[in-house]
C-alpha cells in the first residue's frame, strides 16, 4: 500500500483519502476507527461503491503518524491501497465515526472470498462460558462467509443474506463497540438472533441446533449418509473408515470410481494431527491445508493409513481438507474421526445449495439432512490443490479462493465477458486493468449447469457493476457457452481452445521479459484451426499471435466424443493406425460390431482426426489393462500415473517436419513397449511417461534451434499429471530452458476464460 506525502501549512490539518483494493468484508473500517483513536484524530469513514472514503483531522504530526501506520498494520485479510489523498477543510468534529455506506460515484468493487473460522472464534466455540459456545454460525470481522452471502455492495448487513436476522441487544452492543472484535462484523450472529440448524429424516424434523447436531453425529456413527449444508453448498458426509457406508454412497450417487474428499478433525492445539496420522504431509501441503481458503489438498497415503482404499480406488493420494466453518468443526470434533465430505450434487451437475432442492433431489442418496436457514446466494464448491513441480497449484478454484481478482499490466479497451468452454467451465469478467474469476461452475451439459452459468453471469455484472460490451467464447459451435455468446446480442469474439490455454498461462507471467514462448497445450480435445481436434500441440509466439509449431502424430477417434468415455476405442485406433495387433483386447462388442467400427474408422465415419495427448494417455491405460471404460473424466490417465514406475527408460520417437512445416512426433514406436508383456504394467507405464517427457524436450530443442526460443510453458489438463510435469520440467531446466506453469489458475479448462480475455486484449508493454 502506498504512503502519501503530506504538505501542511498549519499544525491542525485535514486530509481526505480514497482507499481501494480488498477493503470490504475484512474489518477495514473498524481498523481505521481504532487507528484514528490511537492517534487522537477525528473525522469519519464510510463505504462507497467498493472503496473506503476516509477523512481525518488533527495535529499535523498525528496525521502523519496515522498515515505512516495505516499501510503497515492493516487487518490480515485486507489488501488495500490509497488511490488519493487530498487536503481538505476540516469540519471541526469532536469524534471519529463510521458513517452509513453510500452508493455514489463509480464503483471500485473488490469482493472478498469466504474465509475459515479464525482461532479467536474457534476458542469461543469451545468455551463453555461464552455465550456463543457451540454456536454453528459464530464469526467476526476476520472470518466467516463473505462472497456466498453478499447480495450487493457496499458490504453492509442489509446487502447480505443476514438481512432477515435482526440483531439482538447483545449482538447490537458488540456491533457498535469499537473495542469489540465484532465491531461492524456484518454476518454477526448468536443463538438468540442468528441462523439455526434443522435435522430432517424420515418425515420428521429436529429444530433445536444442538439436538440436530447430536442426531447427525449419531446417524453418521451408524453408517448413514447425511447431506449437510455448509458455506457454499451441501456436502454428502459419511464415516470415512466405514467401507459399507462408502460403498452405499458410491452406489447411490452413482460414483463408482471417482475419488472422494476426506475432512479431518482440526482441534485448535493440533490442527494437522489427524491428517498426519493417515497421510504424508510435507511443508507445502501443510501450509496449503492451513490456508484461510481451507481447500482440498491432494496428499499421499501413509503406508499404515487406516483409510479404506475405496476412498480413492487405484490412487496413492487422498484429497484432504480441514473444517472451515464452525458447523464443520462441531461435527468433526463430536464425531472425532475423519468424514467423507464430497460435493452434494447429481452426476455432472453443480453443487446443490438450496434447502428444498437438496431435500428433493438428494433423497435417493442421503439418509438424512442437516439444513440451516442462512441462504447461500452464490454457490461455491471446494477448491482443490496439488503439489506439482515444487509449488501448490490449483486444480479447481472455488470457496475461499474465488472470486480471484487479478491486475493486468495493460487496459482492456472494452468491458469484456469471457465464457470459457464446456467442461470444468469458469467465466471471467474484465474491465480496465482488472479481471475477476468467480468460483468454477463445472460441466454445462446439464440443465442445472446451464442455469448456474447464466445466473453467475447476471450476478457478476450486478455485483461488480460492470456491463460487458464484448463476449469471448470458444470456436466450438456446439458448446453451451458458445451458443449463449452468439445469442447474447453483444459483440462476439471467438478464440481457439488451445490459444486460450496458452494465453492463460502467458497472462499469469506477463512480467516475463521473453516475448515469444513455446507453450505445450496438452489436454483431451479442443477444436483446431480447420475443424480437427487438437490436444497434443506446441504453440509458438504470444497472445494474439500463436502459431502451431509442433504436434503429436494425429489419429482418428472411433465414435468421436465417445472415445473420451471409453479408452478402449483410443487403444484400438492407435493399433489400427500403426498396423499393430492388440492381442489382449477386451471384448465390448461382438465380432460383427467390431468389424463395423473398424469399417467406420477406415471410411472416416464419425472418426474425427485428433492430436490429443489426453486420448493417447487413455489409449495407453487401456492397452495396459488399467481402464477400458471410465466413470469420470481423466480416470485412465490418473490410474496410469498412479501405477507408473518412476524413472522409466524413454523410447526415442521420430520427430519430423510435415508438408505444412509442422513438426510431428510419431508415437507409434512406443506401442511396441506398451504391448510388451514381458515388462510389468508399472514398467510400461513408467516408459510411457518418460517417453512423452522426451517428446516435449525434443520439440523444445527444435524451437530453440529454429527460433532461439528459451521460454517454455506447460498448460492443459494433462499437466495435472505430476510425474509427467516434474520429469519434463527437470529435463528442460537442466538444458537451460525457463519453464512456466500455472500458479493462480487451473492448468485445465478452469483457466480458459481468463486466457480468452488475454488472447483478445493483450497489449505489449
């Protein structure tokens, strides 16, 4: 935060400041009040359209001391900067006051994300003598829900979902007491005036919060599945050590293979003890688990872990998270054992956040429901992080990490809305030199997904008071987001899927001095320049100027999109393409159907050409007998990585320039190793990863030879694979390349919308 210079012509002066940045919902006005009292200054402070306006009056030395202290002692959750500091005429007021918020002038909106329960509130929650003892909605200025309950700014109680809970006299006194930690804490509540719990099962309700909690814990101990409403939506909870309960949850959801997250007890004196008993926690994982966002963190199992393998079949990692709300702390402390905490939704749909909808739509899954009556205005699923190549990297932005606000080193010429892709959808709103990425939406191929997508677009414009003039979308005409953009009535700009991937990564590293990069955009599929499917390509250049430099050898996918759900199709295509026989091929169709499928492949019927690295991973997983049909996206590659032996010996692959000047790496020699049954599955999986890392290094060396490129980017969903990414990064750096990976945004499709804005708006410094 900048420190303004002071020029005074008398001992008594007055200054008016406008302070922007993250100053709403973080206790900033109470902080200024206490600071003014400390230096015996008078004046006032008020919220105004996302910023804080402050006037201070007093002795020149005291004003100078105040301004010096202001940036250095701000609340932990604040991120403020002084945008102006003007000399004004004093009013002669005898006190400092917090004024009513006003909505005049242009908005400078900064929306705070939700935060975990702070230690002070956690101590009160456990203090039998405190009036909020075991109250499931305790919070203060430094913790609690924010984004999920804000209806509009300025951030006042009347503009939140707490407006229907009038403060009792005791809460009112705290709210108005400058010495109190809850001074102007907008979501303040207590058992007398705040939200309450309700347990519902079998047509009967329990409306006492304490009894509802007790009944929930009792049911969980008996092996029940309970839908519990949290901060951003519902979770489905069950005993994480109960194999039968986990099996019922998987059968009912249905979710036969996809990993389930586990929430661990986190007492104040030893918040990581329960996690450390089951999982390997390094320094970076521990720091991420304890981050105010309280995300899910992927951690390796301990050899002596008591968690059933059914939590994450065939994987050596478990998604762990700590309680972040007082309700979760109470549940985990009372249960005193880990709980499965998976998003409460129907397959492929967004997380459910409404009480009535939860009870109706989750009835086939949940044995009971723990509701509360604080409305969730903006749903937000849990964020997910994984340690890859020395840093914790987001796989999904959600509660606690979003809205993510980023500053650009250039200004957009028009307010712009980017609507992302079809899978793992996120949107981005940009104006001036700012962009905002709200929590991820998920898949748009359902009515509920499309509804949330449209609602979030409306909410984002209202919250930030920005009306876009341009909408950016993917070039794929069949995407829900693309169709919405075309029907929006706004000016439309289309961006190739993988150009958006490359620009998203470039946009995170705009301070890099090298203007031209080689970016590997490896994922499942995305529409290419001529209608073919890319997914294993290296792009040369910078935003707005990407050129396809290298690729994997293309092959035809039998059944098109169906190949993404049935890896055996990719395996067959690889063998057919290279005239090899898959002797151990599983039989999913009769001989006649297989011949018809091959006939369609030979005659190019519903067999789009693809260079996809993701489909190559799928094919390898199928050839090794790991995964023939999937129940969730990325299943084959995840299982392939998990089983792979580290340090495999790569198979050198040919790299040749085709008639269009594109360098092509031919994967066909690798099939001989994948089909070699004299090698173990682990050995062959290790060879596969090592070989693809070698492909990237070979293509990077060719770019250095031809274009003097020394900066490499790795993005796209394939680089969620830690083994591939770390092996590739290590080899590239040992050869003198600079390697960039995403840090703030997911490397997969969750970063596409940000990349779409960078692609059309980028201006060179």
